[in-house]
């Protein structure tokens, strides 16, 4: 994640203490040397929507292979012992999991920091109250555009209205929420209206995701922004971050899944404020770029462990057979060794890029979509001149 709020404005939020910690880039098994990774748990494959970009290839039926309540609670115990800073419940749609509120209650009892990534459409007043009461620190609600674009992209008419109700219900109980939006050719022109919505609805946090070509997302690569459109989108997000701040609107603004954004931000700021640009470069170097398999881990509904939520055809092991801690420690796992020391394995532009210490080769799941896991990330929109090749 690239925090535009932190890099441009020095705003400090929870994730920044992990992201820009001095230990970050030297920690191979966690966010910092004394903590485990952030764990994204796709706790169910079931979803009530049918999004075109779903990396988990969610379905509207129940998967009988899901971890049981007991298995899930034992897994959560392990995460506390392994000192994970946060467990992110994702899906499918996490609220479709039948025992999800029992799991929230359990996580709260054992002191696990929990966040959810949800489509928001099922958050009625009662569920909003329970989410708040059971200690969910943050609910990220996905919208992929305004009404028509969102509903087309998410595959269900009425999804936008329901998601907005979810936002409102959370706000009424003072539950911290944010908006998650995956940039694509359909919603890119709506960015000004999306920022109007953020302002009008007083949304506290917004994450703009880049498309990762994984799961159903691999079928819509032609709907991803061109490199030129990406640059324009990032220009706009920078300008709005600064403009919001100048008007006293302190929404936390981040982009996700493309580390080129940090370098682009640095180059942008170099032309305007050299001192700020050097600060940005120092923060990016402290962070070290993509940290899949190190600071980020993912577990699916059947207990398979991955380096991140997108790299799903290389399982590191299953928590039904081995503890999460043993899998993540990775003794004898050659793939984990390689991903944790990946610079020497990268190919193409990434191999000779001058920003390797700030980007770390970006997303391997997107490289894999080219047929070579170690190839350059095709979503790198920086020019040859900018990366020094
Ligand atoms: S060439 Fe690779 S390492 Fe360099 S900025 Fe682009 S994606 Fe990152």
C-alpha cells in the first residue's frame, strides 16, 4: 500500500507505523522483526455478488471444504501467538460466512486486531452494531464506480444502493469505514465524481486498487487502464489529496497493488518541492516495496497459505496439516526463500531497474500472467528513462 497521505502530507495512521518502520525492509517473516505478517483470510468463497475482477473466483453457493468454526478459532489462536498485527477477513463476502460473528467475538476475546473487507451490501443496522460491538477496527467497503458502473462491474443490480446503506449504517454506530475501488477503464472517468462522493459522505479512508490479473481478474486485462491512463489517474489522486488537505478534509488516501505509484509520486514532487521529494524517497526506501511472502500473507477458505491473496496457484502448505507458524517460518521451502530474496531472480526491466530497493519488482501475480513468474510486472507504467534502462 502506498499512503499518499503519509508521503505527501506526513499524516500518520495505524498502517504507517508498520509500513514505514525502520525494520520493515529487513523483516522477512513479518511487518517488522518482532511481529508476524498481516494475514488476509478469505474466510469463505461464498458471495452474494458476482464481480468481474474477483481474484478469489467467488461463487454464490456454499463450499463444503471451508474451515470449520473450531478450525478457524484454532487458526486465530495461532495468529495471536505469531503476533500478527491484524487479521483481514475477506472472501467471497465475509458476512456470508455463517459463523462470522462468532469468529469476531472470539477474535475480540483473544485480543486479535480484526478488519473486514466487504461489499457492504449486507450491513444492515443490526449487523453494523455487531461489527462495532465485536471490535472490528475497520470495515473497507468496495465500490467500483457510481451506481451504473458499479452494478455492472459487480454483477448485481442494486448493489450500489445497498453498499451505500452499509456505509450509512456503519456511520450511525461510529464504525470506522473506508472505500475500496479497483481502477479500470469503466470507472476511471468517474474519479472526480468519486472524490465528490468521498467528500459528501465524509468517508474516512479510501484505497484505490490497481487491477491484479488473477482469478476472474485475469479475464479482463483489456479493461485495465493503459499506462498513460494510469499516470493521469495518479496525477488526479495526488492533486485531490493535496486539495482535500488544503480545505481541511483529512481523508486518508492510499493506492494499493502497484509500487510504481510511490516512485511516480517522488518524481512528481521533485518538480514542486525537492525537500518533500527527498522525504518521500526516504520513506519508500524504508518500506522496501512489495512484501508479499514477508509482511503479507494470505490463507484461503480451505486453509491453504499463500504469499498474498493473488498468487493462488502456489500453496505454501495447509493449516490443517501444519501450523500457520511452521508454514510461514518456511524452513526448507525454496519458493519462500526465493520470494523473500527475490531481487536476484527478477528478469526483464525489473532486473535492471534503479528503483528495485523501493519497488522490489512489484506484483509477481501480474508477472505470472505473462507466463513467467519472475518476468517484469506488465503494469509498471514508468518509462525506460524513469527506471534508468
Ligand atoms: S521496472 Fe519493475 S522494479 Fe522497476 S519500478 Fe517497474 S515494476 Fe518496479
